[in-house]
């Protein structure tokens, strides 16, 4: 009997609704679409295909939500880290415009799915706020509000006084509010999406890592340790974990991004008196730093936060201490909070922080490069790829296709990537040239 999959000791693993694991794949099966990866992208694609009556199989190497989808902060953010909407148009023309509009609508899409399917994911569409960490970043916030408004996203600029009211501190200087954003319990969302896909007829196999994929004639053939899937169409939805479970799965794609270690943690529950002052509207918050400060409440009134560190010794304790100091600095009344849960995982980064969409072959799709924005974006791209394999003309979809570009000296860059944080910290101390 296969041993149960172990999840990191996160608040999500402790609180997400349980899921009876699906069986591992054995033998040879056929399907219309094979999806590799049981995270937000793969499960969203499977759900959208199954709702349309398509035969779809999901192969998950560990358990649904085991990777980045079940480990992240749970912030639902309808923008990208740095790639602005006009830059997408400049790079990809009309397809770039559609992609920018997809990003702007991605949070609403996620919350609409939660409501439509009745998913128990602790969803709170309370908005996402990006406060400016320096006076010069105010101009950046204003520029982003103007740009995203032109692309149809409802956003608001908040001045210093409004920001202080929203956050309960004068630590920041203003910022951009996107009311369509919010937060969810990410592992709960992954498990609930899986259940919804299964209810609509999708098939999921867990502990079934794809070790090889190839095109044979008019079919995609996916091999796992216990079996084989033959399919007309393929969606590779492994993102930051491409190459983590099998070095032979899409090795070129795995070397087209840098996997970056991300630390997350949860405080003890915050009392009602403090909650009336600190972030009373329960928005999700991620500021303008490269060395990001981010936080939000969960359903049990814990602050869910995190920190980036340069890898070394005692990483978990150093990340814990840094995140606690950051909160105490911004919210003196909170003091230095105790972290009850600390966990980590990978996110995928590109140097220009543009997500990459790739066409693998006939009816074969993949994307990588979440750059810390995978919750809403992954869900939206899952729907878009489902549309593509279901027969819609990709030229009319929000799929800006590029060829994978392998990072030279990928292994060395992966080991030295944490040093990039030192550069980000220096950049945070300068004002942007707008």
C-alpha cells in the first residue's frame, strides 16, 4: 500500500477540508485531454473541460495541492509583480491586450468559480491593496491605477491618510486598491477544485508523477511509474515544480525559469480589539518592495505573512524572526508576534517577471513563471488553456505564446538566486525613475 503524502506543516494543512486521496494510475487509459499537475492551473483546466462534457484526466505526482498551489499565502491578486499592462501590448500586440485583460479579471474569475461551485475555500473578496513603501512609489501607484483602469480593472488610488485608515498604521505612504482581489485558503481551494472537477466527470490520479511525455502520431503519451495515458490534447501545469519530481519531464521547460524558495508563516490569532485597528477591512496586502512585505488575515484571524531570506543556516528561524520584525515595525501595537506555523515551497521566477505561455505541439500547452502571482493567474490560465484544447482558435485567446528560453548555467543560477534578494533590498532604498 502506498504511504500517505506528507504535506508541509502549514496552517493550510491543519485547516483545509480533508480529501480522500485518489488512486494512483495503473495500466493504460485513454482520454481526450491529459493534464499534468494537480494545482490551480491543472484543476481549473480540468473543471472547465469537465463542465463542458469533455473527458479529462489529471495526473498529480504527489497529492492535490501539494506543490505551490497549497503552500502559498493565499492572496488573490489581479495584477502581476512588475510586468505592466502596456508592456504586454508592446510585446504581444492584441494578444498581449487580451492577456492583460485576463490578468485584470483573474481575481473575479476565481471568486466566481468559488461561488458557482459552492467551494469551501475560506474565500473573502475583500480587496487587494498594494501600499507604497516610499514617497517616490506614490507615483508608481498612481501610474498603475491609471494603466490598469484603461484595461478595464476597477482600481482606486489611496492617499496617505486613506492608507493609514485602511491599514491601521502610517508606515506606508499611499497605494493602489483592487476591490476584486482578496484571499482564500489555498490548499482548501485546490482540494475543492479537485472535488468539483470530479463531480463534473473529470478523473484524477494522485501519487502518479509523469516521468515522460511525447507525441506519437496524433496522440500525446504520458508515462507514470504505474501506467500510461494516451490523449488527444495535453496541458502541462507543473509551473515551479516542473523538474522537481522527475528530471525527465520537460527538462527544457524546467530550465527556462528559476525556482525560488518562498517562506510563509502564520501568527497566533489576533484579538478583536487589535483587529478593529489593524487591517479592519481584511484586505490582502502586498507592498511595493522587491523584498516584499505581505500579510492578511485567515478565517481564524491569524495574520498570514512571510519573508524572503538569503539561504544559509537556520533558514526557518531566520525567516520567522524577519517576518515578525516586519510586522512589529509596521504595527507597534501588535508587538513582535509569535509564529505558530512556518513552511516553505517554490515559486518560479523570470528575470523580466513576464509569465511564459508555451505551445508544446498540436493541442499541447504549458506555462511557467508565476513570479509570486500564481493564485488568480494560474486559475485564469487553466480556463484559457481549456478553451484552447476544446477547439477555440488560440489566436483569439489570451495566450501570448513564446518559445522556452533555457537559462544558461541554470544549476549555478538556481543556487545563487537568493543573492538576488540583496540587489532587491538595495533597489528598495532608491526611488523609481518614472
